[in-house]
C-alpha cells in the first residue's frame, strides 16, 4: 500500500476554495485536508486545485492492447494507466469497460478479467481507479451474468449503449472502418456482421431486459445512465427507467432533453480541446455555452481534462473555478462522492498542483498519497523534505 504523506502545509499558492481563487495555505495530514501549524512547503507561483474526478475513460485499452491482437498483462496496463492519470491531475477515475456482443477486449470474458485484475491491483494503486461497465442494450442473454459480476466486484456505475445502427451504417458506407473494428474485436468482418444480426434479432426482448437490470441496480445502489443518446426520445426512455446520467449525447436535442429532466450531462474533454467531436457529433463548447453540460470526462485522452478547463477559460466560456468544477466538484456530485471534488476541511486530500505560468500539472496528491511530482514543484518539495529529515536527525 502506497504510504501517506507526512503532515504538511502548502503556502504561497492560490487555492480554489468556495468557488473562487484565494491566497491562503492548505494543510494535509493522515490523508485528509486539515488545518494547523505544520511543516511548510512553499508553492508560490502555483495553483492548488481539487483533484480531477474522471467519470469515463477508455484510454486504458491502449495500455492493455496497444495494437489489435497485441495483448499485454492487465496488471502492467493498469499500472501504466494509473500513472498516466496521476500525471494529468486525476485522483479518481472510472475505466470504461465494454460489455458487448463485439467480444474481444469489449466482451464479457475480458470485462470480468479486468474486474478481477483491478481487484488484485487495488492495494498498489495510486489513483483511485474504479470500473464503469458500458453495457450494450441487446446483451439480453448475459443479464444474469452481468448482475453477478457487478455484485461480486462491487461495480458502482453502469451505462447502457446501443451501437448496432452505427455498425450497420458503417457496413454500408465505411467498410474499411468496419474491418478495423472487427479486427480489434478479433473477428472477421463477416463474423462481426453475423454478431450484429444476432443482436438485432433480440430487439423485442430489450425493453424488459433493461427494466430488469434497472430494478436490480436500484436494489444494489448502482448508479446508471446511457451513452451516445441520439435524440430526446431516447434520453427520455432511459430516464424513465432510472438511467439518469446522460453520457455523450450526440445532439443538442438529446442534451437539452436531459437538462429539462434534470439529468446530468457528461461530455468529452477532447471534444472541447479539439474544437469539435471527432465523430461529427455535437460540439461540446457550444453545448457548454448554452448551459447544456454539467461535467467533462477524459473519454480517450487523459491530458484533455486539465487542458479543456483552460480552453474554456481562454474562450471566455467559464471562469477557472467554474471550468475546474466541471472536472472535479460536479463529477463528484454526480457519482455521489461527498468526500472529494472540493478542498474543504475533512475531505479526502485530493490535490492537483498547477504551475500558474505554464499551466502544467506538476504535482498530484490522491487520498493523501503523492502520486505525481515533476518540474520546479519537485525541486521545492524535495528540498523541504530533505530539510525536515535533517532536522529530525
């Protein structure tokens, strides 16, 4: 188990507290934010911001299978993901794992292997890594298996998605891309399309299947939502069964419907950073400007999270406190984590320390454990710790 930092007080920095940047000190002891006269580390020229809470990221897939068919040990991939998240200020992260008819790295077999590997890795993890299950709606026959896995591995977050229509469209318009998807799943294009047809044949059973899952999730206290809602009607149907979180609505209508029903909307930070959706869906910055987004997630690229917050500031769409809340406070509220997302006394010590001039993340503390340290912050930190050690001698 990684060791907690010794009690310290960070001084000289601007700190995000109570929705505004304040010049004050911040103390950490026994994994919590505290107060009192403690040994000091001077962080003048830095911003101390709440640790980033990422509700959806599938970048871990690249660490496990960087090329189609090139699989690496899950423990190695999780460790690499852990460090990449920490280097970008992330202190809590949900890994988005598929439960899909596609098979391969998004099939149930691999999903259960990832669950077991994450359980085994947990005593060594730096970032608080958790698992989100992306369940394809037409996986009717695997409902009991999914619920058993969710219980055994204490999965707390599931989203429903249906990519069958998208795959059918690809088969017609982009056979090259379909071939790539099939290869990633370890299937031939013909076998892949056969799986699609088999899944489509189960359409009449899907509504009751989803209701059964929703009832079970409610009993277990699992939070759930939907992914890639294409329109308001789809969002309404999911909301009616309790799937209240709207992850990546692909159109303004779907996002507006979610907000009208008080359902939180999650959008991709890469969409903000790139100035639009890679897949041609709704522009996240436009939706944010219209008040139709609650939180941003890493999607497929951890560095996008802090950079997207700064992009919103530079575009004049949000102040830094409001932009940063979209990757810290708001996600924590959505997933009901009252101990993080804000730098308040007694809360978990999750900090992201940013160089005010370069905007680079130079230090991350997750649960009171130092998970990333670089740049000038590393020199100051090392010098102070060395001084404390010398004094102790």
